[in-house]
C-alpha cells in the first residue's frame, strides 16, 4: 500500500507541470472567451439602443446575457475538448513514455520489490487524479468567469446562473460536470472501465508487439460487446420490451463492471507473465 | 546460487535461446560471452523477469522469481534505469524509498569512488558518468546477485578503469556477479567463470584460471575456438 | 606496483613469481607485512579468488605465514628467503641455456658476451 502510494505520487508529480500549464491555458482562453462574448453582447445591445430601441425593450425581450451564452462556444468547449483529448492521449503516453529509447524507466518499475499491479493501479489512479483535478479546476474557473462576466456586463442585463446550470447547458460539460450523482457514477465509472480496457490493450501491444496490437484492438471490440451483451442478447431474442429501462441500465452496468474486472485481471496476467522490455 | 536450466526463448520463428544452462555462484564473477545477438542480454532479462521464457526454468537460491527477489537481485542494464530528469540525490532517495536493501552508506561511498556530484541532474551527465550512476544505483543495494549488461560499452577508457576497479573492491565482496561484455580485455583476469554462448546454447562453461592452469589457454584463445574453427 | 599479466599463464602463479622476485631483490624483506588478498586484487587488478589462491600457494611453500587475525607476512626463515633467490637465478639461467644450446657457442665466448652485455645493460 505504501509503495502504491509512492508510485501514485511519482506519477502525479511527473505530469504536474504539464497539468498546471494546461489549466492555466484553459483558464486564459476561457477568460478571453468571456471577454469576447460579453463584449459582443454589449456591442449588440448598444447597436440596438443606437437604433432607437430602449434598454427596457431588451430586457422585455428576454435578451439577457448569461454564462449560458458563453457555453457551447469554442472558448468554453474548445479547451475542455482539448483537455479531454490530452487525457485520452496520456492514457497511452503514461505507459509508452516509460518504454521509449532514452527513458527506460520501465526497467526500474518492473524490478521494484512490489506487486506489478501496484504499478498498474498507480498509473490508473494518477489518471483519475488528473481528471478530477481538471474537473475541480473547471468548476472553479466557471465561478471566476461568472464573476468576470458580472464585471463586464451591467447588472440589469445579467441573468445569474449556477455552475450546474452552465455545465448542463454545454454539450461537453454536461458529461464532465454531471448534474446528478447517478450520472457522475455512470460517466466516471464508465470512464474508468474504458481506461482499464485501454490499459489491457496497451499491455497486449507491449507483450506481443504487432500481434499484440491486433489483439489489443480485438480486445477493445470484444470489451464493448461484452459490456453491451445483455442488451444485445435481449434485442436479438426480442425480449428487450419486457424490461424497464432502468433494469436494462443495471444489466449494462453489471456487464460493464465485469468487463472492467476482466480487463484488470488480463492486465495483471500480462504484466507479470508476458510483458517484455 | 543462481541457476539457469534449459531455458528456451523464441522471437517469432527464431529460437534465440535453445536450451541454455549454466550456474552462477555467490562470491564469483561469471561472464557471459558471445557475439552480438547471441542472446546474452535476453538471458539477463529473462533472469530478471523482464521478458518471458518459453521453456526451462530459472532459480535464484532455489526459488523462482517473485517480487521480493528484487531485494536481492539487482540489474545494471546498458541504459539508465531511472528517470533522467532527477538529480542523483533524488534517484538515490527513490531507491531508498522502495528498496529495504538500499544501503545509503555504500551509495555515498560510491559517489566518492566515482567522483560524482549528487546535485547533478542525470540528464546532464556524460555517457561515462551516466554509466557510473547506473552502477551506483545497482551496487548500493545490498543485493546478493548483481547482473551487469555491457557495463563498458561506449565508455571512455578512464571510466572503464574506474568501473573495473569496482570488481576488486569490497563493493562486490561475497556477491554473485553476472556480467556480459565484449570488452574481455578489461576483465580477463578479473573474472572467475566464463560462459560462452553460441547458436542459442552454451558452448562452454569454464573457470578462467583453471583454463590457464590446465590447458594454458586464455579466455580469448577459447573464444577463438568457437568463432574461428 | 607494476604487474604485467600474461593471459595464458595461471595468474596465481604469476603473482607468486612476482612475490618471489620482490623477495629476491630485497623489495620485500623478512617479516614484512603484505596486503590483504582484497587489497592485492585491487592493486594488481586481478580476481580476489585468484589472489586467495596465490596466497594459499605461498603459504604452502612457506613463503608467507599468517597468524590468526593478523595480516600475512613474509617468512623470516633465512633458508627459504635465500632459496627463493637461488631458485629465480637457476630458473633464468636454465632458460637461457636451453635457448642458447642449439646455437652451440663455446662457454667462454658465451660468458664474455654475457659480461659485456650485462655491463651495457647496467648503464
């Protein structure tokens, strides 16, 4: 346990600088985005007023400014999407960086007097920490950005919104900052399971090279099928209608968890018996 | 005693190791010799569990490799087995963190011996000094068995001398050392046992001094037999 | 210490011969302390087990003695010490004779040549 935590610490500190830099960039871009959209609104409002309409008519027309207008813009969603992409990329990099020519740190990781599964879980944990840090930062950013918007747009034109409202309105953030606990468990639990499946595929490639790559891709496909299997079976047998949606969901969750557990087991086996440096 | 018993390993179709057997004892320096690609590094990695084998078995003090074996089995590969952006001190702390068998006194001694500065970042070091850091990280562990893969490769002559000095010092005392090298000249009279590999198996396993006593042959003479029939 | 190592001849014998030479020339004196096997290995850059073998050989031939818990020393036995000098001289002379025999030089001529070369060598 102690060694697992040390490894988690190591993995997190290796990526900390990049994380901080990335978050700073996200913040700056989003703030610029708030600036731009707020000014855009003010420009439009002023034009309308110049054209003879009254300020009141703007309010009567429900033409408020809020963070909701900011959501779904490239300035908000863009950085989020990029971060998601970066995380996805790091799922692979977190392994491959230890294997590349100059950095043969994987030798050391595999020769530690600790269960190799600790190495596996430390990388998985580090990724989850990375993700949650980003999410927490994004929540904080939204609050700051809201306040910033309050500075740029006169109070009468502002419609206050909460972070959950903003998140729910954005087509990407609704999944990143879910509005219900159930959704949180589903999305992040599901994300973790996807992570374990990808880890297995990576380890297959590291164990068998080209054959492993093929095997890995097949495994990913098989994992998807396995997760969906209860539903697929029912659809094929035409029994799907007999079940409530929630029941189908529970089946899906169960088979997904099994897929995840299987992936962890496969990774454990590969890491101990088949992986080669 | 470290025993390699009838180990086979295939890379694709090719049988790189085809029934390799030899032993290495504590208190002795065993040298694996053979041309490039004969499988010396593969055997080392197999002993350390860094690559799987297709057949045979490897026993360390009578037992198969487990995670606790890594406390008494240390590897000094030909590439740095550490994060290069760390300073030497940070690397040593890392080792101390994970290995119960880490001996900081010995590490400090090696720092002096190799004239290294612990504040230096490993990525800034020359090839020779990086090799020495690698050695330090491996030797400062109170391991019973030390495996070195090409410790002299690409190293300047003065660093080589320093490294060769390690073999006669108390730093190797009572440990079992397995080393692969091409630079047989540097260590011909330092090694106890020679294991000559050819075509995937052991051509000959002999004690260097006994070969001189009994047959008046140097290690290089024996190698010539293998490769220039 | 400079020590040239022949890779074909048993190293431990080379070490023993080295010690004999040192004794014969008086570099090592009776009762003088000698390095530990590990120190010797380090100095000569040889395997410690080989150094051990050399010491064992010298101990058996009475060239050195070791008291428990003390470093080894050169013997104080005068007979042995003189014997070493004798032995090396005989060895060198016999080797020379074997080498020169086929050329069939008369002994007197040989001795003159040896004398002359020896003088020039000394310079």
